[in-house]
C-alpha cells in the first residue's frame, strides 16, 4: 500500500511539474515574440528553454529560440 502511494505521489508531482513548466514556457514565448518585446524578455525565454530539465520539455513541444528584432540582420 505504501509503495502504491509513493508511486502515485511521484507521478502526480511529475504531471504537475510538466503542466507548470509548459505554461511557463508558453507565457515566456508569448512575451518574447510580442511586438514590444525587450531584449530582456527574449534572452530570458532563450535561457529558459536551454535549462535542464525544461530543455527536455522544450524539445518535445518544439519550443525554438527567438531572435530579438534588433539582432536581425536585413
């Protein structure tokens, strides 16, 4: 009974982390890709998708790096 409770707790914690991390990355991507995004928001997003273990989630859901509009060469 104790083993089952521990496994359920572990999987519940993992699911909560995945949902929270996904929502955080979506929110940060929206800020980074908005018209008035600053270089601070873009760099925060790019760093967030490279940090472990969020980088695993970023790879699964295809979160890509964003280039700030001032950094683009035309």
